[in-house]
DNA sequence: GTTTTTGCAAACTTTTTGCATGCGG
DNA sequence: CCGCATGCAAAAAGTTTGCAAAAAC
C-alpha cells in the first residue's frame, strides 16, 4: 500500500479481494472472500482509509450497502445496475462538457460525481 | 394520495413534511417534523409505498441514509451536495443525448439514473 | 521499543417486520 | 363491517467504536 501506512495482512487481503473482482464489492463480500483471515471491522477500517486516499472509490446503488472498487487501472466510469438480477456493468462515456457546464453555472467546486443507471440488462428484459 | 390506497393521517403528514421542504429529506427528518403524530415505521412504510408508485424519488448521497423528494412539480433534476456543510442544491441540465448514447451502446433498458455531484458550495470554498 | 493496527465484543444507526388494535371507506 | 394501515416493540442489517493484545517497522 502506501500513504505512510503499514502494509498489514488485513489490508493485503482487502486489496486482494478487490483486485480479483471486476465489480464494486460490499464490505461483506470482501470479508467473505477472506475466510476468517481478518476481521470485518478491519475491512471497514481499511476501506475507509483507502477511500480517503483515493485508492478505492465508493458507490451506492440504492440498496443501502456501500460498494467499493479499486481506482488503480480503472478509467473513470459509471455503472449500469440491473434492477432485476443485480448485475453491474461498467460504462464509459465522455461527460466532460456536461460537467463543466454544471461547474460553471453553479459556482460549486465539484470534486466528484456519481452517475449510475438503473434498469434491466439484456438478459432480464 | 391515490394508488387505490387510503388517505390516512400518517400519509398526509409525510406528504406535508415533504412538500414544505425543498430538499430531499431522510425518514428521520420527516419524522421529526411531525411531532409524535405518527410513527417512524409508518413514515418508512409510506415512503416505500410512494417510491413504488413514483410519487417520491429516492436518493443516496453517500452518508448511509436514504433521502426522499416529492416528484410532483419538480422537473427531473440532479443535486449538488456540499461535502462540508451538507447543503443540497438542485441542478437542471439537459443530459438527454448522453443518456441516449449510453442506452444505445449498452443494450440496457435504462429506467432511471442518478447523477449527484459532490464538492464545495460557494460558502464553503 | 514504540507506534500503528488488529480482533473481539459491544454499541449505534438506519430500516424492516410481526402482531394486536384501530381507522377509513 | 371488513380490510388495510397504524403503533409499538423487537429484530435485522450495516457500520462504527473502545480497548487490550499483537504486529509493523
């Protein structure tokens, strides 16, 4: 890891779990992948640390659980969340101009945005 | 209300609280506004009912609480959430073409999307 | 050796649920 | 009246926290 922090086993396990998955994961999902080799609380603490240091990005898809995805390697992107099967696909799109317009006309200093789509994937239509 | 459902006091109170506020409210906030005149559980049940019937729209701004806003009257819009003071402003933007592109290239049947911006409002910059 | 991090257990917060009672139409 | 909706209380579910023990460096 980095950030002047220690590279411990629980942290390795979290990174490991996240990097083996291509979809955002909940804390529970990450925890399940590491079979008692670290505590759930450590998972949460690690995710908080990594989120603050922009190593992971946090998402909410509306079911009350936060999901996390490694930033490393991933382009900036958004998600298509199937409301039937729960599957998640990545979408990339160039929304740059749109964001600029919002920034300009609002006077807000926009640091990040979440854009998620909900609907039905091809299999579920 | 409608939906073939009964217009009861708790439901009136929820609609009332929501219509007197111009920002999305949490269940707790709604509950607080109605001073023991209805139960929190009824607030949740009402919000669920109204969400399913598209009378309210549900949002998540990343703090683990769901927020609700009356659809009635409001144009389709998005939010600017200040990460410092928590204030929420509405933004309107024409993102139509962008949405179409995503729909076309993904094969997803998109039913709705959430787009929220996080940053610093003018006062907090 | 000292500081950071962990595991465990307990607490907290938000949301959901069961059930007997009560209100709306 | 009759069934849907409510209040209350208890339970889920997700996340956070305190603290002594253990691991990094």
